[in-house]
């Protein structure tokens, strides 16, 4: 399975957010603040789990706020409280949805975001194989990672 | 001109609006619908010049909306703004007279290229 590189991730986040982002690839990395509501699964055309995506709550809040021009303070307050902000996470889910295009560009298998929003508790079902630390201009930073089942 | 933006994601509808402005199409009226059913109702109530629709949506998908629109004899300029774009999807959309296929993420230039002939 091929994952997006740093350049493709930066382009996608900048297009979606309308803001500059700094991205660093973290070899053998893990996300720091895994949350059941910021864990996503892409399915193949047979509806089988194919790729796991995990994101730090801070990144999900920051990106979800930035793309809708919501003040950074709302995102950072929600992160500090450890409370998932429903609206910001709904926005971030759209980013995750669009990242499927980067996976489909690089692989023969076609994937799409699981529409059922299965909450993934417990240990991750697979290791992350591509992890990025993303800092969004004027907003918080955080990690996002991909792993193949 | 009047543009109907159809997407189940409110933030994506905002981004499409923002990108239309950035592409120089800010002078047109934009109406939003959250899925194909809402869009169909809007199209029955009003005349639109362009429909920009997501593909995957609850209740009625974008391609189902296009099929229904054409069945009703409405030849409005219709295009897709979607994260998925397989050759099969494009072929199906084209067979129902879709005019453009914009893949997310997009830029203002993408919108300019897709819409210049219709909206200028």
C-alpha cells in the first residue's frame, strides 16, 4: 500500500484550509492523542477495512476550525478540555474523506471513507506506517497517520 | 446567474462558495442544498444555471439527482465536485450529460477552467 507523501499532504491541507501548513514526516511515529472520534477507516469496494487513519484531537480540532474560519481559540479550548467538538470534527471528517483521493491516486485498490462512523476503542488494529506532524498557520499542530490492514 | 451547490457537508458548501469567489464568480447567486432530495426540490421551485453536486450523499446521491433531473427534462448545466472520480463514475456522469467533474481538493483555477464557459 502506498501512502501520500509530505508534498501531497501539504497541498491537500492547504487547499482545504486556505492556510499555509508546515508538515514533517515522522518516521515510525504514532499519534500522541488518539481518540475514538478521530480514528477513521477506509473501506475497499467489498466493504472490507483497508486503511486506518488516526489523528490527534488537536489536529482534528485545528483543521476543522481553520477550514470554516472558526477562531483558533475554540479549537484550542476544546483540545485543552479533551472534549471532542462535534462541528469541528464533522469538518475534519471532510478532510479525511478527501484524503481518500490521494490514496486512490497511488494504489490499484479503490477506497472510500467508512460512512458508518464506527468508533474504534481499544488498541489500534494495525501499526501506522506513514505519520505526519502538521502545523496550521495560527492554529494548533498535531499528527495524522495511516496504516494498512 | 444562479448556482445550486449540493453537498451533505456544510463546511464543503462554504468552501465551494469561497472558491467560487476566489475564481472570480462571486457576483452570482448561490443556493445550497444538503442532498439530492433537497436539490431536486430547489430545482422544481427555481431556475438554476449551474448545479455543482457532490457524488456521495445520503438520501439521494449526486448521480441519482442528475438522472432524475434529466428524466424530468431539465437540461441545466450539471457538474460534480467530488473526492471520488473513477473512470466508471466519469463515464456514467457523462452519459447523463454532466458538463464537468471537479475532484476535491480543488483550487480556484480548477473552478475557473470548469466554469468559465458557463459563468463568464
